[in-house]
C-alpha cells in the first residue's frame, strides 16, 4: 500500500480484517492529516461502521441541523436533509480514527518510506532502491501519485477558475450570535457573493469547539486568493463572520485551485488506484474523501473474493462496478464548480445526492442503484 491517508488506511484496515497481511508505506516522516475540516456522507459513514470505526468518529463530530445557502446574506434555502446521513468533523480527527482502526487491525505502517513506482505484476520500488513483491498493490498516494505515473496510465486534468483556502479555527459561537442573534450557528452555512465580486465562505461547524471555514475566490483574483488572507477584504463582504475571519487571518493557509483528475483506467495487472490518485475532484459535493473510502472498502471486499491468480481480472471487474458512481460525483462536482449553481441553494437533490446515498457495504447495491 502506498499512502497513509484516508483511502490507504481504509483499504489497509478492511484487508487486514479479512486476513490479509498489509503494509502501508507513507513517504512523510509523520503520519498526520493535511487540511482543516471535512463532511462525510452515508457512503463513507457506512464504511466506517463496517470497519468498526463509527463510535470513535462520533466522539468528536456532529450532524448540523441544516445546510443553509445564502446569497448576499439572503437565505436561499435551508436543507434539513431528512433521511440523509451526514456528519462534519476535523480532518485530523478522521485521520486519527482511521489510524487507530488500522493499527488495531494489525496493519503494519511504515512512515518515511517512499514508494516511487510499481509494475503490473506487483513489484514495488522504493526511493532507497529496494523492491518488494505483493499479491496486490494499492496506489493511494494522492493527486501526484508516483504509482499511477510509473504505470503510464493515460490521464487528463480539468481545471476550474476557482479555488479555496481552508482553515480550522475556534467556533466563537457566542461572538457570532451577538452579531446575528437570529442565525442558527450550528448549521453549515454557505455564504455566497457573486456581484460585484465573487467570494464565498463555507462555514462548517466540526464539533462543539472547532469550526472549519473554506474561503473561495477565483484564482485570477489576487486579493481574494491571497494567503494569509486579506482580512479587510473578507470582513467587508462578510462582516457577520469577522470573529472567525480574524482567527483565520493569523494562519498562513494555502490556496488550492479546483481540479478534476480522470484516468483511462484505475487498474493495471495487480495494481489498483484509489482516492485522489485515481479520481481527484472539485470539492462541491464534499465527496473526494467519501468516494476514496468507499472505493477502498469495495476494493478490499473484491480482493477477498478473488480466485488464486485472478487478481487482475478481479480488479477490472471491481472498477467496472464501482466507477460509475464515482464518475457521477466527479461530473456533478465539476459542473457545480464551473457554473457556481450551488449559490442558488437546494442542491442536494437528484444526481447530486446519489453518491451520498450510496451504500458500498450493501451486497445488493448495484441492483438498488440500477433501479
């Protein structure tokens, strides 16, 4: 396994729980999560339950009362998402939850171990010059995947004009309530401003103490995409968020441009790619991690059922079955990023909610999805 992020740890845990001997190689010297906060939906929450990590995740996460969308501070919609399972949390909490599950399942994790390539017949190469053989190689090594690139799989990237900077800051709920007493500050609130300037703040409570905020602006807007953030600019547009924006201004941050990565195929012989190495997507549906975890889990289930010597065919069939739902998430996320249609609210309907409702642990899921 190359990569100790959400996808890699999920796949490693699910395989180890099925009797596999699993080793995770993480090139970083320290196992930790990058980023600030995250939203998980039913598809990934079902996976966490299946590997026994659900209770740990619930300990420091929450389900907000509603997903609220505003335009120029006028409420466009408040979606309570009844019947839809979802939770918000910090990325470090999710990573710690998965790391604990992996270690308790007997996964061997090697930090500071860099995979630089793999072959279709299962030979893994390391930066030290050493090699190793495996029955199954999984590339979960991110958008710049060395495993993927070593296999020369055809790929294309689609970029959008917008991007975000993510922050984890204190909730400061009382201060926000003093500024806007009528607002439900436990909601996820998507603040949009399109005219005369495109700026957006996605306000996401992660737990009782921590708040995840994502600040979006076009990459062509030098002031809007600046890090550290231009506090005067952001508070002039979103004055009601001044207490948390002030906290964000003290953090260096990093501006990420939106992009979608599409591969010709996710597998090559005994090698499978999951997560951002296979299907990075714009964050509009909050499904980058969700699809990574669902594909990691279904890959482990498929590998368990593989006949001896038939791993390559098993992986091809796994991709055939699982790829359509991920392709749909990529398509919808890219469309939202290109059109900014999320600003209108009421987006969790139709195709936009299908991935969230997917249950990768249901053996009959493809029949249900097809119907």
